[in-house]
């Protein structure tokens, strides 16, 4: 089963002893079956909070406003039990670090059998057969032996393949890959991207890929949302974002991507300044203090989301349709 | 793994030898003539000489130690100076009672302590967690002989539910079990608290690890995450604690056996020390040390069995 995903006006704040941290504010995103959606932004921009909210895994001190509608159900309003039933059944998460994602004292096979607990119709032997087939599909040779291995006996790349296989085993309608290649070296990264591209051909649910790596997003995704300080500042088709970026932050981010320079530079370009504190946000545009093009209203009035061509949107006073 | 086991056993044997050397050195260094202490000031010199000879105390200390181990290797631990019965027989008679007591106490402590620790983690921050925390610290603070005396007053004297003394009728399981309840509970009570605290502490740490998030992201029920994914890791420090603690369980058995007049190693060794019955003391200490060393080795092997990462360290 697969359906569309839409978050609208989604805000998440963490209640801490030092006050509330507004990790996510009025985020609107949507995704349809068969689409691969990218979420990009620098560390601390709210990418992880967004996917954690989508996967219903927010910690107890998180407060959610707005709605996350998946297949017509509002996930944010489900009780804890119903949320748990959706996890690992309809919604699967491939977590960030394959080194620590698996339990170190249980075999891969044992864990992957448990992860299929929603499939009450299958016996243990059938579940193991599904695992063996899926491990083969993600490019792991000698699947039977690997199922008897413990996580530390596998390389990082292999563990990330297992993590992807584990997520696919649950036949999710929504597959979230949180920084799937960040912990891997370049060769492994290329292999995992290749694997994800292969898999998307015969997968008809939604895939959400989170990365701070623009290259990963460009190679994998149909549409991309650019996040800054807990807000979506720009979103649209990959082509539109990479070739016709309108938000000054997206433009600056692209200008800083080392992969896009053809000649060697003495100094890599950077965006001056740093992220605003999520506990005390500026009253106007969150990017204004670092923005080259900021003008009168930017410091005081929060910019609206401007719809450009097609699905292209940007949250900026300087952008006109 | 095998090489590791062999190494641990070799080290264990070395500990045995060192403990016995220390014991003999203690007898040699303690001031006063053991025969005079044992027989009283009015014993005849012939009688004293006879006793010294029977205990082998006329030989040099190093020779006594070599003789002791040479005999021990053939299963001969010497003879009780007073009854002339073999020490090995005395120990074998007393040992089952003490082992049953210690292991029952440990089983009770684990069966109650581990689930309490898990419950604390599942209900962390709630009233249940706080109550378990306060009770745990409370029972740790109460010495086992105090529990023994009070339970004796309540359950044996006032309520008359359980027998006050002894180990029950030989061959009658129900009567033996009844006699076991109070002494075992007296020892177990504090350990329930220890184990609950220990399990809670290491479990809290494990529950913050990323692989628990993975298990959650697959929607596994919380009880399964706690009992399978977290406990397998969190129980490891508890096993080390329990293995070391078994020594203290056996030594608290000495008091508890005294309170309940239960025949056992504790009673055997207290009586032997009081009557300067050195062969019995030496034989009992050897057996108890051997048991203690074996438990420690068994615990380490069990940890290696539970944690494949530890297993690989030993293999390599």
C-alpha cells in the first residue's frame, strides 16, 4: 500500500530546561508515490528533526504543531500505539550511521527476522528466506552466511546495504534514508547511490533522502527541499533548484559545493556568519543576517512562501514570481 | 576461546596456591601455641605434642604446604583432628546445603531484581521508578543477618509458618524447601536491590544507543526492545557483579547459617576456627576458593558467549 505524504504547517519545538528550541517551523512538503524527495541543508537546519517527525520517532520533550498526512491519516494525531504499528510497516527508516544502527550482540538474521514482526502471516523460515532474497537484491553475496554474522563482522558499506535491505523487507510505502552515505567513504558512497538508483526502478512508494551532500541529492532525487534554520526556504524539481535557484541561501549553498568548481581554488568559498540560535530566532527572515541581498523588510517581516513556476517555491522577499 | 579458557584456568590455579600459602603463613605467624589454645592450659606436654604432630605443625611451613597440595591432588584433604573423619567428607556433607542456599538466594535475587530493573527503565521518571529506586537502596542498606533475625521472629516465632532452624528432613523435599525460604530470602533481599539498580543503570545507557532507535523505527514493541535488544547488552555488567558478589553471598551464608543453625560450610568453618581444627580450616578454604575461582571464570566465559565482540577479542 502506498499513498501520498503531505506535511503542512509542521512545527516542532523541543522543551528544554533552558527554554524551547524551535527546531522546525511551518514546514510544508508533499510527496507522491514513485517520487524520490531530497532534503538538503547544513548541519542543524532541521533535516533530522523533519524525518524523525515523519517517522514518529521524536523524543518525549518534542511538541508538534501542524499536520503530517500520510495516505489520508494524520500521523501527528495518532496515539503512541497506532504510531508504533505504522513504523516498520508503512514507514521505514534507514538510519544515519550503519556502524551503530544494528544491535551488536544479535546476528543480522535474528534482527531482520524481528523487524518483519508485522508479517504475522509468515513463519520464521519464510522470513529468513525473504531476508536471503533481499540481501541478494542489495548486492550482498553469500547471504546465508551473512545472516549468521554479527554486525561488527561486516564492513560499513555492507552494513548500510543490510540497513537498506531491512527497510525494504517491510514493504514500506514511505522509505526514509537519513544521510545514507555520510558515514561512508567515497567509493562506498558511490556504490550505495548506485544501489538506491537501482532500487527506485521497481519501488513504487515514496523515498525521502536526507543529505547535506548536493551531489547525492542531484543524482537520486526528483524534487528537493532546501532547509535553513528549521524552515524550508526553497523547494522544487531538482533541475529547477540546481539550475535556477532563486533563494539567496540556495544560491550560496550551490556556490560552495566543491564538486562544481572546474579549476583548483586557493580558498573554498563559504557563507559568512553562522546559523541563528533556534532558541532565539530573528523576527524577520531567518537568513537575513547572512544574506547579501537583504533589504528593508527582511529584518522585521518574515517572508511568505512565494510560488514560482510549477512546484518551485521560495521563502524570500527578493523573489518575485 | 579455548586458549583464553586455558589461560583463565591456569591463572585460577595460581590463585589457589597463593591463597593456601597465605593461609599457612597466617597459621605460622599467629602468636601462641595452637595446641595450648585448643587443649587448654592444663593439657599434658605429651598430649600437646601429639596434637601438634597430628596437625603436621612440627614440620617446616614450606613442607606443610607441599604436603598439603600433594595430598590434595590425590583427593585427600587431611583429617579432622578431633573426630578423625576425612576433611573431604566433612566438606562434601556441608557443601550441598551452602550451595543450595547461595544459588537459591542468587536465583531469587535475579528473578526479582532483573525484571524490577527493566520495569524501572520502561517506566522511567514515573512513581513506579521512584518507588523501585527507594526500595532498592533501602534493602541494600539492611544487613542480611538483620533480615534473618526479624524474619525468624515474624515467620517462625509469631506466625509459625516456617521452621526456625535446620535444613529440613533429609529426603523430604517440601520440608527442605520450607527450611530454605527464610535463609535464602535473607541473603537475596539486598541483592535484589543491587541487581535492580545495576540493571537500571546499564539499561538506561543502552537505551540511548542508536541501535535501539533502529529497533523502534521498525516498530518493535517496547517490552521486546527492553527484554531482548537492551537486556542482552545491559546484563553483562550485572553478570560480572553477580560473579564477584557470589563470594560475598557465600560469606553472608556464614552469618545466616549461624542464625538459622543450618548445617553448611559457614557453620563448618566457624566451628573449626573456634576449636583450632586446622586441617578442616585449610580443606574448607581450598574448596571455597576453588568454587569462587570457577564461578569467576564461568562468568567471564558466559560474557564472551553473550557478547560476540568480546568473543572475537579472545579469539584473536
